C-alpha cells in the first residue's frame, strides 16, 4: 500500500514518463509529416490539408505553429488554384488550433494573398493595371 507521499511520487514519475513519450511521438510524427508538407506535388499537399486540423490538434498550439503553419505559407507560392482552394477551406481548422495571434499575423494575410493570387492567375498575359499616376498623366 502506498502512502500519500508515495502516490505523489508515483504520479510525478508517470506524468514525466507520459510527457517524455508524447514528445517522442510528436518528433516521430513530425519526421514523417515534414516530407509530406514540403512535397513538390500539389496533390500530396492537398491530401494532407484534408487532415491538417487533426494534425494541428495532435501537435498542440506551439508545435503546430512551428511544424505545420510554417510549411503552409509556402503553399501559396504556386499558381495551382486547387491547392489554394484546399488551403482556404482548411484555414479555419488551423486557426482554431494555433490561436488568435497566429490567425491575425499569418492565416488572415495568407488568405488575402491566396485570394489576390487567384485573381492574378486569371489576369490575361501582358495586362498591366493602370495606376492613378498613369490616369493623371493621360488626362
């Protein structure tokens, strides 16, 4: 039979073991997910985005910011509208996990870039938008 002090020691040991094992599991999963997050194939990235909310929840706020959100920024460097659309569909899942600060500093600007990039992708080749200075000069 364990006394109160013995139970506390047992609990601390079990808690420390749990934390250590969880960190090991996070590292293992991150080692497997990183190549997928940075895969050159848009199809792989879109498939991963389907489960990105669960992945962020698994990693927790801090690690999701470092392990997942950092890669998602690169998804908008493509003209693949399917990848942009997949990112925009899952941005809410990511935002709910990474917190308000990351939402304001990273996710909302990414969505804006994604939408701007989508309109640029539809712009005819050679089209140069007129600026106010151009309009004033021609008047």
